[in-house]
C-alpha cells in the first residue's frame, strides 16, 4: 500500500514537472497592432473598415503609431454599422485609415505641451494639442493611451480624423459651395500677395485659421455673382478676406467666448453661449453660425460660416 502511494506521488510530481517544463519552453509571440485590433471589441468597426478597404496588412508595419478610432468614433461619424461602412468606396475608406497612421512610435510622454503638427501616413497632418488634462488629435480626444505592441503604439481616439488637404486654398477649391470665395482669393495676387501665399502654402510653418463664407453668404452680403466679385476692387476684397483669417490654427473646441485679432488687425467676437461657437464681425447684425468645422489642411484649419464677416 505504501509502495502504491509512493508510486502515485512520484507520478503526480512527474506530471507537475512535465507541465512546468512545457510552460517554460513556450515563448509568447508579441502581439502586433493588427492583433490588438482583432482581439479588442472596442475596435470592431475599425476591423470592418480595415477589412472592407483591404487595409489589414498596413497595421503590421514596423515602428508605427495607430491613432485608433473606437466604435464611438465611427458612430459619431454616422458609420455605426457594418453596412454604413461597406457602403463607402473602398478607396475612400483606405484613405481615411491611412490618415490615422504615424510612421514612428509616439507615446504620450513624448508629446510636448501645447499644439504640435505631426505628419500622417498619407502625407497629411494632424494637430496634437496637449493640455493639462486632455490630449486632442484635431477635434478628437485621446481616451486611452500608450497601448504597446510588438510593432509600435496604439493611441485610442473618440472621433474619426478626416484626411487633410494640402492647403487652405485646396480645401476651398474642393468645395462647390465656396466658388465665390475662391474667386475672391484669386484677386489677392496684386493687392495682398502675402495672404494669398499664406492660404496656398503647403507648409505647416505659418498656420492660419480661416472663416470661409458660403456662396449664399456672399449673395446675402450683396455679391450676387462671381462677376460681381471679379468687378470689386482688389483692395476691398483684400481688406474683407484678411478679416476672415486669424494667425495660428484654432479648432472648434478652442474657440471660446472672447475676441480674436484678425490678419488685418481688426477683431472678431466669439460667442459660446449655447456651447457651440458663433462668430460676429464688427458690422454684422447677428453672429455667423459655423456650418462645417475643423477642415484641416497642411497650413491651417477652416470653418465654413453662413455670413460674410464685416469689419
């Protein structure tokens, strides 16, 4: 009986040692960004987008950071279902995802305080803004940070980042509701070449915030056609357009109640009484509403407004 117990004990010890030896010999394979996206359910819609665009392999590149939009980010953009994402052209989704990639690992500790411009995988830009309590990526908030992987870092954001344009002028030209503004800008070549250069530059060294009036806004202000703009004095247009531009890049969350000094030295008034910023010129009877905000380009940010701002 004692012999049987000893044999049983020896067998159990052998099994234990065998199990331990097996665990010691097993080497865990580090997880890539692609693995983390696949396993974490907060990225379910991101997986759908990557699959639809044939973009999965891009998340396996070495030394990268993914500004990873969570499910809430897709939902906020009206893409809260598989069908909504798959209804988009594959090339559009591919371009969208490429704008969320940085080809270098980026940790929160490496982000300096204040605003920084960073190049994205599609050769566009995003604006990082590190405050005392929050880190913003354009208008998105960083909601989970520094998720390490074998090939870089994941930073989780709560909004999608729309691809940026090469310049503010390119953003204007791409919008069919800004053709009056485009005509006015091109009249600056003689009267204000510095402003034209600032709006058309593809560099991020001299950032500008532009409040861009729609075609209807110009019509309401008395410019009934593009011909009317082209027949207006270039000096008049220069003074008017420089009143719509502010030095630096100001996203909508940065527009707080107070005054903004424009490039012509005059001031605009910002109101945020309803939590949504509105803009008022000195001679406007009411504030202009921002119809579309945070249109990013390499040289600044544009907000489309429903009034021409009058100095």
